[in-house]
């Protein structure tokens, strides 16, 4: 990581997230920014959207498995993460959905299967609602339709409200950023351990990926950018742009939807996830995986990938 002239550890280079593997790394210009992607395979396009506090590498299992199954798999770093541009603004779901829609077009495709986890799932839901012609299918893990989450916070304050209370701590300025960067990103590991199922959190795979996630959080401004997602989500509820967003998302999406959720997810309740059916006008399938936390694609990679692959195969384009 190196040392600055003042003797403090310097931030890792953004390119440090370009970890080796069978995939290819490149940058794609879309929606006015430069997006880093890892790409593998050929065939119908599948875009994998990561969540917090991670980067593209959280999809390492699915990239290879889906690529070998006959898909062109692209896993981007979201705006503000990894080796993607870190802009001073643009962390609202309007813009983030535009990033994803622009990426699909920039890759030369007219449609894509979207698979998202956590914030990536919220983005995928938004793309499916605002740009449905671009979306062949939607798979969401660890996060519901944005309006379903908003409603659950109001109607279930003891359940979903308590599960989401960590977001309130992200609203204060500067302190959360410092906490994410302190001690080499140690809080990233604590967050993931608290959110993961017990079986995975004791494995070498967990230690492996959290070491990479800690380092990625230390890249300059990533901690701030990643928290801006949460700040927009809460503050927009009191602003006109939040009301406009809710109206734009109010119509059920016609896109076929698969949800894969961990029964032990402490961040999003299974009851909240199941309410997403009313936001779909087409097919809706929900799977709850036992003894699984917030990261089903990493905790149960084979099972989760099998469910995703079956969902994609039934909806080829």
C-alpha cells in the first residue's frame, strides 16, 4: 500500500481491484463516467451488480459458473467503488440506474439479465422499472424493491425498522468514513461478519474476500462514496426528488423476477422481501435459503448460482 510523505499509509491504487482470474478487466464509458468491469464468457448478457461494503469481486463464483454456462457475464464496480469513477455526486437511484442502463448500451447490447445484491439489487429493481425494455430478467439478493423497503420501515418499525437502524449511523458527516478506513478497514470485516451466516463467516473464503474488501475500502474516497448511497436514500424521503422517485417506481415492473434470500439475514427481513411480489406484473419467484445471512451468492454459491442459472435459461432472449 505504500507510505505518504507524512508517514501515513497511502491509499491503494484503484487498479488494485483488478484481481487476476479467467476474466478480462477493462473500462467502459457510460452515462458520463468510466466504469471498470470484469468480463467473462460469451452469449446473452448478464450484468452482476454488487453491494456494500464490497466491489465486483463478490461475484467471483457466479462470473465463472455463468460464463461457462453460455453467458457473457459482466461485473462492474458501481459508481464510487473500486476502479470506477468517484464523482462528487450521482449516488441517487436515478443516476445509478442510468449507469447500469448506459453500461448495457455501451456493451453493444439491447437487453440484459440483471442480477443484483444489496444496493446492486436496488439498482436492478430501478432499472427494471425505469428502463424495462433493457431488462430480460431480474434477480435480487439481499434487498427488496426500493418502495417495498420504504413501506416496511414505516409499517414494521420494530422488525424492519430495527434491522435497518445501522443506516441512521451512516447519516452523520465524516465520522462513518473514518470508521470504515480505520485499522486497515477493520470495520468492513466486522460488518460482513455481523451480516453473514455463521457457517460462512468461519471459513477461509470469508477471510479471503474480506481482506480484499478491506483493501478496496481504503482506496481514496470509496468510503465516502459508498456512504452517499445511504445518505440519499434517507434524506430523499423528505425532498421533492424522493417523492418523484417514488411516483416513478409506483407501477409494477413487467420483468420476471427471482429473489434469493438468506433466512438469517439481519439487514432485510424475509417478510419484507416477500412483499416485492406486489411490485411485479409478471412472474415472481422467491427462495429462502436456510442458515444463510446477507450474502447468499457467497455463502451458498453453488445453490444460488443454480437458481440464477435456471431463472436465466427460462428467459433467454
